[in-house]
C-alpha cells in the first residue's frame, strides 16, 4: 500500500511538472487580401500579379538589376527592413505592403528560402532583447505564412542588440535598430 501511495504522489508530481507554458502569438491584423497603404503602395493578395515586379508605387518593372527583382532598387523587394515601435513586435501598417510583397515572392518561388533577423535597440537586458528580437522576427514570419508562404521557407532568428544598424545612442539611432531584416538564402 505504501509503494502505491508513493508511486501515485510521484505520478501527480511529474504530471504537474510536464505542463507547458504557452506564449502569446504575435498580434496580426488580417485586413483581407487587398489593401492600400500610404505612399500609393498597393497589393493584390497572394494570388495577385506583380510578384516579380511590384514597385513601391504599385507599378510593374522589368527584370532590371541583373534580372533579379530582389536587387532592382526600383522594386519593393529590394527593401529588406521592417521597423518596429519601442518595446513592440507588432508589424506596423506602413510595412505591410513590404511584407506582403516578400510573401508573394515566396509563394511564386517555392524553392526560395529566407532568414528573418530580429533586432532591438541597446536598451534593456541581453535576455529581454533576444526575446523581443525573436518576437519581431516571428511576427514577420507569421504574417508571411498567413499570406501563403510555407513555414519551411522562412527561418526566424534573433540578434537582440548585438547587430545595430546605427551605432548611435539617441532616439533616431534606436529607431533604426528596432527592426527585422529579411535576408534571402545565398545573399
């Protein structure tokens, strides 16, 4: 009887330790397939045209810059940074057309892979910034997967405050460092 009682207590203890904490998902506003944004940028959803040639003004461009829309400065796909507000990992509306364009590119090019690198400014502890950078990268990844990109095409990592774009120590430098960078495989 005593062995049974000890075994029962051990099972209850182990079951209590086996529970997993769930982390809240990055908030994403799904405003439908077609959206319009400031600056005249438009998108036409996952199935829309313009995958290989969408410009920031919504127009189409030729191959340009050596045949790759990723390297054509007139193409929205050449823009690779999504910026965030202080202590936030919500993708701002002004960067949705950029994220949508990269998602459409991944949908049209299923063999293409990318890494989204989450970054923070220098404020906060190393551990906090690593976690926040990961949430930023995951928020961009989640937006792209909701738009049809395959999860296997996108890897998200965090550099925290370790790779600043701007080495300054003021608000403008910090704003430039609060970002997620999109890096395609082979670049």
